């Protein structure tokens, strides 16, 4: 598999995180850019630009890539939304004045008031004509502030809630396996779960999950991680624990298993590694 090009140095860290996740998902799928283009609404050249950080990735492209690769898109779409906000200018930043406005302002300030000018007329409520307009603009900014705060709070809830663990806005966010895959409820950290691996039809199963697609990496948690740990142990690559935490020992065991099976040895469990574990 060809190595990816270095991402542009000027690329924002949140955009970089999104592109790295999309690259990893594409690599695990085994699809070429041409094959990816054939399965989505985006051309090969578009995917080349998206995955090399040359052009922002559309949200629909993120969702289509997730579907083609057989993974749940929520984590990727949240990373996409974070990257989109990073591209937007800071709220409330004043737009630069046009040159003619800058030149006209002093002239207006210097213009003397005519002694015959009539005093300003009120709007009938004791205020000046500009008061109502000022209140309308202030109310607009107030409502915009509420909307922005709600959007930030919603995303923070996704990142900090039960479907995510880890620190940081996106860089440390890791999806819990059982929340993403609809695994069994009642998972508890620190409990060593039993491994009773049996063959059901053409597949090996340990009774903790049935996934063949979900991506698992460092700090993933849940019954799908327990399933991987049991299957690794069954194949002779002991992860040392079956507590459902994808720790370094589990990643090392997965890396050794991938090397033995001729897969990309990065320690990340994806569709191809699941397929080999189930054999």
C-alpha cells in the first residue's frame, strides 16, 4: 500500500485529525481511490484532494466513506463538525471598513450642526429614532449568541457523554465500542470477563459481541473489546486482560496477530482484522 503524502503544515489540527481518521478507515477497507470513487458520489480526484488535505471534506463524503467501509459514522461526523467550526472566523469579529467609509467618517463627525435644524423627533415612546433600531440589533446579537452557545453545548455533550471518552475537543475523543455497535448493556470497567469461545457456523465467537466492522483502538472500551481480547487469546496472542479496555497490551497482541496474518500491523482492529479473528 502506497504511503500517504505529508499533510500541509498549515492545516488546522482539528482538520488534520479528521483527515487522519478518514485515511485510516480507507486503508483498513482495502479500497483504492478508484474503487472508493466507484462506490460513492465523489470522483477519484476529489478523494485524492480530500485525503491529502488539499480541500475540506464535505460532510456527505464523510458519511459515504463510513457506510462503504461498514462503520458507524457518528464519530467521524462529530470530528467533521469540529473541523468546520475551526474554519469559521471568530464570532463577533468586526469586518474591515471600506476605504470610502473610513474617509467619510471624520467628515461626518466634523460637520457642524445647523442652528436651524429641528430637534430629533421621538418614536412616540420617549426614545430617539435610533433607539428602536439599536434594540433590534442588540436582540439579534443576543439570539445569535444563544444559538452559538447551544451548538457548542450540543457538541460538548457528544464529546463528553457516554459515547465518548478521553480529553480534548476531538484529538483525544475515542468512541466506546458498545455504544457505537449497540453491544450488550451493563459493561463495567475493571471486571475480568470470561472467555468461552465457540464456533458458530463459520465464525468463532466468545459471546460478548457479534461485530465484524467496528474500529477499535487505544482507550476503546466495551464488550466488543472483550470479544477481541478473547479471540486474540484463542488464536494464541494473549492480550493479558479481558476487562474490555483496549490498552497497550491489547494493541501489542493485535499487532502481532496482524503481522502473523499478513495484515497492516498497526494494532487497530477494523473489518479485515475482525474477519481474521472470526476464522
